[in-house]
């Protein structure tokens, strides 16, 4: 984000704003990528309940989206996988959950009020508005070269806390989760007795009044982030920057992201934010090209210094063993949860043939799939259904299960393949006698027989599901 002359949303004429919003809504619909794969993901998301356009019965609302029954499970799995790796499996990182509604003083100190802007241009011909750094010198809508000079558009959502709307009650919806970690630095230090190097992690919603939200949930005005601020002695910053770029790349690979769809791109000196001495982006090969999933930055002591200066509190670390007092440097891995979810969907989408029939399959890692198991009685027979329910109750404590009784078994397998369920458990007439069930594997479609008694443990081992 950069711009010279900061203009805020308030500076725009009201008529322009109305026109802008309408234009953007139309744009969002028309702008869905024409690319086949993306269209398929958007289609499967809507049809199977991953992601719906928000307020759809009213014609949608400004490129906002709702996560449906399957989407909410998958998004939670993405965030849980991040939390597990960043917090649970470490003893040097703790979590917080800071307020979304936040004081203007935070954003004044962080520089967001002045600088969190994108350069915006208007097309004088069709009156569309665009983010200048994302288009060439022609309007993507009508091709005209008659564009206004770029002006800075502040991306923060402004509101009022309390019944009185005046300067004293102004509040902002946070545009990133990171500042919550900086303003709580002392609280966390004092309550956890951590010492650098240590980190504070947070997962939650952020809001940016993007000029052109686009590409489904890749860029939206409301989204979720997964961020961690890692506080280190200044002399160790470079080595920790390298450590976190490698660790973060590995996280995506461990969750099944193909290596040829992932790359780490180091920013050149002209691309760096003014506070950063090094930044690298984890990029994914989206259908429209390489684009960012996560940024890892060495932020130096910029944030703690800025909040110290504005709050009058000394945000520093005192090392009792050496008597040394210093302001830690910060390495920040900042990822988008919603953006990452759509990248995993894109990477997992596959079509193949089984028994001469075409099928769509999401090859999601079991830890990310909405359901790990589907329990399917072979038919609606009134002896099979009660036994199937008993089987379901055995597996539910171990993982998320679907239970589906209607349609032919083949159709039900296809439905589960399409949403990425790694294992189907079929209860058939033999099950009544041998107290065993058939497990069918999503990827190989191979089937094997497992005693009901051993089922829960078998599934846990086979899918390598995390324990507590
Ligand atoms: P961009 O340049 O694409 O606007 P950014 O570099 O400003 O993004 P950061 O501030 O580094 O993004 O945010 C960290 C992460 O949060 C991004 O890598 C992305 O995954 C996610 N993110 C940022 N903005 C959005 C958005 N509007 N919609 C969805 N995810 C977002």
C-alpha cells in the first residue's frame, strides 16, 4: 500500500460513492474469472455449500460471501491447522483474540490513517474505478486511455462506537490483526513470562474497503487473517526471517499443496514497505497467475517504537540476566485464511475416470476436508439404518462425519468424492452378521473390510488425524 496525497473515503463526493458501489457490484459479477478451473470451483462451492454469495435472495451484496455448511468446516480446518503448527506444537508462541472494533489511536500510531491507501483512478469514459497499480494504462472495462490521475483511497472502514456520531466516537474496523499483538505486547510479556524470541499469534476477521474486490474470495472487503508477530533480539532478526520463510513454505507443502504450485518470492528494494528490511511472499499459481497467499516481513522495531511514542508506554524487553534493555525486532508471517482456503480448493480439484465413468474429486488432505468420513447404509432398510447410526456414533467423536441414506451407493460415493471426503464407510447386509463395514478410499477407490469394533482407531490411524 502506498500513496502520497492521502484522501479518505469521506473526501469523495457522495454521488461518486453511490456510483462507485453500484459499479463495483456489477463488476464483481462480471469479473468472475473466465478461467475454467475457477468457474468450476465457484460452481462447486455454490452447489455443494462451501461458499454462497451473501444476501443472495436480495441480489447479493457488494462482493461479500457467506460460508455454508461445508465451507465453514473447511475454513475452520485451515485455521486449526495453522493454529496447531504456530501455537500448539510450539512453546514459544501464545495466542490472543483482540477486538475488531478499534481505537483511532492505534491506527494513527501504526501509520494506517495516513498511509493505508491504494491509488485509485477513474475512467472518464465509462466511469468505472480501478486500483491504478493493478491495471495498465487502459480501462479494463472499456479500453479507454482517458483515466484520471491516481489519488489515494484509504481502505479502512470507519464507524462510530456509541450513539453519538462525532469525532470523539470514531472507531475503525481493523484492516489487519497484527496491531492487536503490538498493543498487547506488554500484557502478554507480563502474563506469560515469555522472553524473546517469542511470538503472539491471532486468527480473525479483518476489513478493507478494497476498490476492486475480485476473483471470488481471493480479494474481498471482509476476510480472515492468520498472523503471528515473532519478537526477537535485533541481532537475530535476519536468521529468524529465514527460519520463518522456510517454516511457512513447509506448512503449505505438509498440507498437500503441490510444490510446483507454490513459490517464495523475495521483494526487491523498491517494493519494500518503508519499515521493512526484508519481505518475501508465499505465492500460489492461481488460474490468473502467481499471486500472494502470505507475506513474511522483517518489520524491525517500527511498530513497537511507534506505539511507544504515541502511547508513552515503554514497549521494550528488560533482560534480567544481562541487565540489557532493548526494543525487540519483529518477524511477521501474515497469511489470509479465506484466500488460502480457495487456493487449497483449486489445488485439490481433479477429474478422472472410475469404472469408465467421469468423476470430479477434491484431493484434499484429510485434515482440511470438510468431512473426514461419510457413513452410508447400503439401503434404507430398517435393519441397516439403526446399525449405521451406531457406526456413526462411534466415529463422530474422532472426526467430522456426514450421514447419507438416499440415492444409489455409487451416486453417494461420487457426491463424497466431489467434496473431498477421504473415506466412505458402507454398512451392508453382511455387516448385520459379521459386525464389519466396508471402507472405501477416495483417491484409489479401493475397498477393505474393517470390524466395527476397531473402526474409530482404524480411521484415526489411517487418516493421521491430530489428537488433542
Ligand atoms: P494486497 O497487496 O494483495 O492488497 P497485502 O500485501 O496488502 O495484499 P497483507 O497486508 O500483507 O496483504 O495481508 C496479509 C494477507 O492477508 C495477504 O497475504 C492475504 O492472504 C490476506 N489478505 C489481504 N487482503 C485481503 C483481501 N482483501 N481479501 C482476502 N485476503 C486478503
